[in-house]
C-alpha cells in the first residue's frame, strides 16, 4: 500500500495504529503514528514509499489462547493502542485486532458479572 492510499485510510479511520500484512495475508509489521506521522502527508513520497517500508517489524501480539491479563500486560507495557491477535499455531496468521477499549470493556464486564453473581 502506498503512502497515498495509507493517508486516505488513516483519514477515514478512528484508529492510529494498523497491522501490516503481505500479499499472502501474513502479519509482517505494524504501523503506528510514530512510524508515519513525518512522511504520510509528504507529497514527494506518496507514490514512492509503501507501508511495509516504514512499519515496525518486531510486532507484539497476543494469541487467541492468551487471557485478559496477558493482553493487558502487553498493551500497557509500551502504551500500545492495539495488539494484533494471531493464531497460536501460526504467529504470522492475523486473526484480528484487540484494542485498549476492547480489553477494558471485557474487564469491566467481568467485574460486573462477578459482583452480580459472587
């Protein structure tokens, strides 16, 4: 994806971080505001640079087998806004994305449920 296309997607999204996948759909990186804020609106680069070139390749992920505590620990460790969710048997297979809001919502539901049904 070129910066031009990325800029269009960012402008229509409520998120500021995005997983990067290759043509086969394998997770290869993550784009955060820190990665793209200096270059995404540079007209000279819009058709020259692709997302993979500016993405962070060491991606912190959670698996569908991880629990809420593991996800909370990982997302708060470096103040991430999202965590890619991957298959436990294939860590490059992106299954979804977990946001901070998702984690806190699940935590709040669990606390409410526990208080209602001790």
